[in-house]
C-alpha cells in the first residue's frame, strides 16, 4: 500500500483529528448527566431513557473496527471526514428532537459517525508524524479523550441546569466544521482501495457479537424497585446475568471466525493476534478502560449515598481522576520516547492497581478529601499508561494494518467500558439484595457492593500489569517500512 504525502502540516492534521476525537467523548459524558432531564422532557421512565446512552455506545463500539478497516481500503482521512459530516448532522437532528424515538434514532446515527472518527484517529496521526514526534502526538490525542470527559462533566451540568440540554448536542456542529476546515486539503491515496473490498458480512456479525456482549449484563438493575430500594426477594449473581445473550455471543463469535477465515479482506485479522506485543497491548487497553469505568461507577454511590454529599462533591472526585488523566499522557509520552523508559507502561498500570487496592481498604473510612487524593493517584497511573500503550498498539503492526490497529484500540476501549458498567451493576445489585438475608443496613450493603467492584478492579488491573510484559521474541521483532525503527520488544 502506498500513499501520497499530504499538503497539510502534521500539526494541522493533529489539531483537526484532536477536535474530532474530542467530540466522541463530549457526546458521551454530558448526555449521561442529562438523562433525568431527558426522561422528564420526553415523558418516559428512567429505564427507557437509558437507551439514549446505550444506543450511542452500541453504535460506537460495534462500528469502530469496521470504520478503521474502511480507512485501510478507502483512506483514513476520507472516512474520518465522512464521520465528521455524519456526526455534525446527527448532532443537529438530536438537538432538534421532538420525541423520544427521534432522539434514539439520531443518537444511533451519531454513534456511527463517532465510530468513523475514533476508528481512524490514531491511524491518521500515526501516518502524519515521523518516529521522533509520533509518540508525543499520540499523547496529545489521548489527552483529547480525557479532556472530553473533563469538560463534559462541567458542560453537561451547566448547560442542562442553566441553559438548555439541546445546546449540548448543538456543540457538535461547530466542532465538526472546525475539524473539517483544519483537514481541508490533499487526502492520502490508497493503492487498490475499493469499497467492494470491505468485509460487510464480517462487520454485521461483529456488530451483532458486540450487541450481545453489551446486553449480557443489561439486567443489572433486576431485584430493585423504584428509587433504588431492594425488593423483598433476594437474588443471586446468576439471576442478574442474561445467559441467553451470552449464548448468542458465543454463536456470533463462531460465525464471525467462520466468515473471516473465508474473506479475502477480513475485518478481524485473526493471525495478527499471534503478535504477542500487539495482543498484550490491546488486552491491557481493554483492562485500562474496564477499571476506569469501575471507578466512575462506584464514586457517585459512595459520595452521595454513603457520605451524604451533593452531586458537586461527586464531580470534584471525578474531576480529580480526569484532570490527572488529561495532563499526564503528553508528559509520559515525551519521557518514554526521549529516554526509552519502557518500564513506564507497567509503572502506570501498577499505580492504577495500588490505587484501587488503597480504595478497597480505605473507602469506608475516608471522606471526600481522601477520595479526591486516591482518585488523583489513579488518574496519574491512567495518564502514564494510556498514551504509551496506544503507541505500542499502533507500532506493533505494519503500516498496511494501521486501520485494524486503530479500530482494535477503540473497540477494546469501548468494550471495556461496556463490560465494566454491566459487571459493576451486577456486583452492586447483588450486594444490595444480600442485606435482605443478613442483618446489615442498606448503607452497609452499599459499601459491600463497592468493595466487590474494587476487588474485581484490583485483580483485573493486576492481570493488566502482566499483559504489559508480553513481547515478541527477538526473531519476531518488527521493523517499520517508513522510518526503519524497531517496535518495542
């Protein structure tokens, strides 16, 4: 695969991609904060309004790898720009929604546009910069996602409370236009690229697989009545999991493997997982985002129900995590590439694991200041690990598979979010219902549920630490064609 050089400067490309990547997260966090308002606006119950978030996540998760592979065939910039148009248009339509079903439809379309952005962002930046500056550029791109969450917490609350929830969606319009303007210029050209080479059957099956995966834990709310109070029937963990969806997921996976083995241009390139460094890095990426959502899940419960504080204190704790997670990626990337400190990646995951372990032992003995300090510690670990691991993923495969690497990076990210949300809900629901058969209060069971989540997160982060040491054998060391640098081993 050969590509013509673009007339745009690398920094301008980075600015355009960062703006688009920032929107992906900005369309997630503020909308989560406005769900109660939307439920009132459209006169639907809380369970139903959750689909405004779920449908976006399903589209985003299900189409990211597909979007990245489309970029391999049609050019990453072209697919990214198409994603900007879809995202901007759907943002406008979502902001103008007059009914619940209109909102769900436009959010599904917005998720598809976001998937096209996220699935190609890393690939575009990887191509635009040489080996000397590539790591730092990926660090800034990683920060964009964290800043999207950081500002999303603030924007979602302020706009919804003081202005209008519709303005949150309308933000996507000028940001899409700015990104399009920055990327206006000569596009990369892909040799032998053709939309007919795109693996549509594989894309459909992968989407169905991820839908079943997402829905497997959608019943985490079972056993609860209105207002979060337990019903008079105790439940087991097995009753909180949708086993029929897990069975369907296994079937979809088998069919996906069958389809991809027979495809000339497979969406999922299974033989690339023989690359231990790539497999270890994408596995660690999944775990990073799994534990990230575990933290985000339990903090509101502890702050508002456990400590009796208002939502503003919840925001303070969450901001401590996101702020550190936002400022550390470019710093860590600079040190990583300047001094070749390969131990920074396991260090970052180790910091996360120790932070979760500290939360486990202190969560029921500390106040908001302690939660903020521990949240900042975990945020530092995330910021150190995230951008460096992204770079390892993108440099583990040859350039012709950049879209696949970028798509897998984003797919594992969102899949980690999805699984963590489901597992955390199951753990909390199980703990809250156990107080029916034990002599403990609802508040005590809340702390028990939080400790379940933290124990799961600590063990998972420890496994993630092991994945950071996976590497190729010396004879399998990869050398990139463009800059002739060796991938980290």
